[in-house]
């Protein structure tokens, strides 16, 4: 009986390792944004700040404003899973393996409580790789170079995969609207949690601004110039918890510069954005809990069951072998006793 139980436990261990664990290490369908007062099992906003940032303020109305300001910028990013669209819109090869997420981003000038920029994105995310999947209804709405919502998302965007590896991934940049390599740089412990540090360096790159926007900038900052170019650069560093692929900390050194064909270049953006301490603490707590659950199902439980099953198998074999030997000795003694009685 113990031998049979041991075999059964080993089967369960294999099932946990090869069937249950892969299912746990996938993006679930039931993720949701945190509601007021809720802190566990939900997605919280990520907040980054840039102190003493230099940025472009544009304001319409009766007294239009186009000026370069200096102050504290706060960037808030929120992710909202869309299970309704996942069920109704993702068909064919996408069905079952992808989920639809909405992403919202807002940059605010804190001192003046003034919204500098915002964006909204909708994309399909692969449940295994956490990378963007090809989907014909994806879009990105922002004040980008062309003001065009059409986009092709590629690579990582809001998350790295479960079981993140020490290698180079592709990471999507919204300003350039394309994915570029982001490479593994090393490990680093943040608030007691081990992370992988990745870095993406975007050299100064021309942005394809719409003609009317570029003309407006030239008229304000380079009177007399007949042409010009807005360039963009960024050094993006992301600290990732490797078991869950969760972003723990993000830092971006962003720059945008207007260079006219005559006159002095103007810095339209120069800011070093970094996650706030509260956001980092939230991410450490959330990633730590998820990591424990994933490791329990994928490693600790299968190993524990395998050891228990092996012990039961061994114990069962020992008992069977011992029982057979005891029975054999008992039978031999009976035969010996019988023979002795006959001889007498």
C-alpha cells in the first residue's frame, strides 16, 4: 500500500512540475487595477519623478503659451487589463495565449498642477513572454511626431517574462514607436529583493515631427530659421525581479532638443525620471508575494512531493522485502519442525 501511495505522490509531483507550474507562470485573465483601499492581488500605478527638469509647456486658449519651464515632473503609468476585449476580440492564434491591456500615462508639472502630456495605448500581450503580440486593433494615442494612433507594438512594454533570463530583450520605446535592444547588466539587491538590471541606451535620434508642429517650435525658439530638427535620446534602466518579471525600479534620462538650421539649439526636455520610493516598495512587496507563490508551485512543492514519494516507495519496498523474508523463515521453520517430528 505504501509503495502504491509513493507512486501516486510522484505522479502528483510530476503534474505540479510539468502542468501546474507552467500555468501559474502565465499572465492571468483576472488581473485588475487596484480599487480604493485595495493593496493585494491588483495592479497599482507606477509613479516616477524628475526633479529640476527642463521641459516644454504648451497651452492653448485665449492667451497661448509656448515656453520652456523648470520644475518637478511626475509621470504616472497605469495598466488596466481588459478581460472583456480579451474574450471578444482575441480570436484565432491569439485566443487563449494573449490578453488585452490598456496603458495610461500622464506627466504633470507638480508645482503648478499642470498636465504636460499624456498617452493611452491598447495592445495584446503574450501570456508567456509578456511581449506585445501582433494584433490589428492595437493603437497608441499621444502627442507624438505625427499625431497618429497607428502603431505596431513589439517586444517588452510593461513587464518582462516569468523566469527572466540574463540576456538581451527588445523593449518598445513610445517616442520612436519601435523596439530596441535592452541588455542585461548585472544583479542588484533592492530592499532585500534580488533583481536583474537591464539598460537600453538610445543615442540622439531624429524624431519625425509633423511640419506644423516643427514650424511652431521654430517660430517660438529660433526666429529666422527656415528648417530644423527635433532629436531624442534616452538612457533607460530597468530593475526586474527575475522569477515574476515584475518591474521593481525604472529610471530614464530623457532629452529632446530642437536644433534649427540657424540659431541656438533649445532643450525641449531634459529630465532624469526615477520611480518614487513608495512605488519601489509596492513593487517589492507585490513581486515578493508572487515570487513565493510561483516558487512554491514550481519548485518547493514538486521537490517536497518527490522526496515524500521516494521515501514511501523505499519504505514500501523495505516492508515488502522484510515481510517476504519473515514469511520465508517462518515457512522454513514449519517445514523443519515437521521433518523433525517425522524422524522421531
